[in-house]
C-alpha cells in the first residue's frame, strides 16, 4: 500500500508513459526503444543454438 503523501497515478495514455520513461536529456521514446531492443536481443539469444560438431571437432582422437 502506498503512503498517503504520494502523488502516484495510473498511467492511462501512451504520451504519459513516454514522458515518464525519459531519463534526463534522453527522450522517453528512445529509452523505450532501447529497452525493447535489449529484450528482443535477450529473447533471440536464448533461442540461438550453436551447432555442435561432435566429439571429433578438434581433430583426430588419440587413444
């Protein structure tokens, strides 16, 4: 529960969300775009599977 002295409000418009996402001189739409790109990169990196060359990937086995 929030204390009574806060001015917290529910964001109901996209313009409010973009305005609240601003970080100093960096515009909110840039911040939201960078966050979206970061999450997309993490998502695609989690799906990437490096090909496995098997046990003999580095030459002949010396037994």
